[in-house]
């Protein structure tokens, strides 16, 4: 999003961080029926958002029905796989069902949603019955909504998202026997309590615990061979990793204050602990020349194991100032620290919003700020990964003429968070129209 890699963007579900601590990519699957809204914030200048240098995607789930029971079931008819005009098994099946209703009328309500996905995706250049990747997943979402008068509400949820992908990496030059199988398991427990301390002020407490486990396995242990026009043998790399994250947040929205216009001040703190453990194994790889002999071989040291952790803290404060009914400014400051880099980052930000027309459909917005990227836990494990030796063979493919040992290290790969300063101005007309005015971005180089 916004020209950044997925590992540099943010992903939130009900304000909870759902990225993978190891890679930084989004790592959760929700049944589509529980999603209330999806928003992509291309310029997240609000200081409550951190650990990103790209855009931010936010997902909000639906509130359970306090008044009546409601049940839906959809997509119960499967789709068959067609190969040369004949049916060759199941092509796709994506049934889902959702139930919501009151437990105690006007006090407690419940939502339960299940979604099963089975999808075969073909690579048409391969043989008819050997051209499909196979995705199979089961997503479960359970949510309880509680209310105590008009002042207090709470949401508790449990998300489960196992998934497996057979023949990952399948393409014209990599047939099924040389691909890898991907296995994912994980769950998230989430709780949020909202206490209205006044008509326009609120204290929000939030906690989440998330796991995300991944295994990749080859189809066989046959030697992995890279040829001119295809690949043979079993995939050379096997991985097994276990990740977990505890995250706690506390924020307070003050009631508006008047001083040369209205001021809405918000402040918050956050603490998270994430961990990564696992192992990685790599078997030899051979490069085969046009004559059918080995021209190069890559071998690796034995299986490596790793076990790392990280503590992160953050604090922020922002002031949304509206000196005029059509003009508002937001100024804020965010502080981030983590135990991997051992540093604290100060990120000031500011933005403005001007309503150009009385109907509120044409807006002019802009902002500037400093953003610090997250440090994925795979980075501190790099020195423990298997070292590799590259051997170059003679024309007969028998005698190595040169060997090079490469050992993973942090040299040239400093453990340092990238930071990004952004200056952006936007003009836009109604929400269902593309931007009416040109967008200009001045982006200094990223530091890695």
C-alpha cells in the first residue's frame, strides 16, 4: 500500500495490531460476514498510529444484535474443477454461516461466525492434473458484546485461523514435486472496555494476545536441482516457527476545550511483548547446465534454532484544533522504544483539513510527520541461520574449482528502525470520485 512493502504497512482489527511479529506482514483471517468496515489510511498522521512507514488498513467488526436473533448461511454449493471438459474433483467450496443474537436483552449479545475455504488455483502451462495449488482454511470468530448502562461497554472476542496451502510457489518452471507446503495455525484473544467519563470524554482499555505459527515442508528429500527450463527434486528449505504477542493499550479522549477554537486532546500508552522461536533447515542445491552436468552447488550448515523476544513501549498525545468550522489542525507527538534496537524514537506529526464547499464534499488536506518502521523479529535471528558454501565445478561437473563460504552476520545489516519523513497535500471531491486535485508527495530516502 502506498508504494511500501506489506511488511512496512500497518494492520489493525478493532484497533489491535494483527501483524506477524516475525515478518511484519498481516497475519489474521476473519470471516467476511463479521466485517463492518474496512478503511485504508494512506497518510496516518494521527500519532496513535506507529511502527509503520506505509499506509494503514483498519478493520472494524459488527456489534452483536442486542434485540433479536439472526442466522445466515451462504455459498453452500461447491464449484467443480473442469479439466478438458470433464469434471476432475472439487474446484472450490467457500461455505460460511453466522449467528448473532441477545444473551440478556439490552445487556449482553453474542456473535458466532464460521467460514471454510477450499480453493484450487491453476497454473495453465502445467499438465491438467498437476497444475493446481490447493488452499484450505477454516476461520472462526466469536464475539461477546456487553453494556452496563450508557457509560460502559465491553467487547471480548476469539479468532481462530488455521490454514494450509499445498504446492506453494507453483509456476511454469517449478512443478508440484519441487514446491513447498505451507501450514499456518494461530488464534487471537481480544478485550476492549470503554468507559464514558462524560458526554464527550472516554477512557478505553484494550488487551490482546495473538499467536501465529508457521511450518513449511518439502514434497520429498530428493536433491533440489535448478535446470535451464524446469526444477527437479524436493524444495531445499524447511522452516518451523512459533510467534506470540501480548499487547496492552490505554487511551483517554478529553472533552473539548475552548481556546481560540475547540481543542480535542487525546493521549495514550502502549506496551507489547513479542517472541519468536523455531528452527530452519536447508539441504543442498545444485545448478544444472545445458550439458546436464552440475555447474554449481550450494550447501548449508546443519539445522539452526533461534529464540528471541522483544519488549516495546509507546506513548502519544495529539490535539485536534478547530479554529474555524471549516478548518482544523491536528498536532501530535509519538514516542517509541524497543529492546532490539535499544533506542527511543521521537516522531512529531501535524496535519490540516480544510472544507472548501458548504456541502462538505470537497476537502483539502495535508500533513507532515516522521514515521519509524517496526523491527521484525526475523532480523535478530539472522546471525543464527545456516551458513552456506557455494562451490563452482569444472566443465565435467566433477571437480570443484572454486568455493566460497558465506556466514550470516549483522555486518552491513544494522539493526535499526527505518524512519520516513512525509509531506503530503491532497485535494479530493466526493468520496465516490477519484482525487480532483493532484497529489504531491515529497519523501526523503528511507534509512535501513
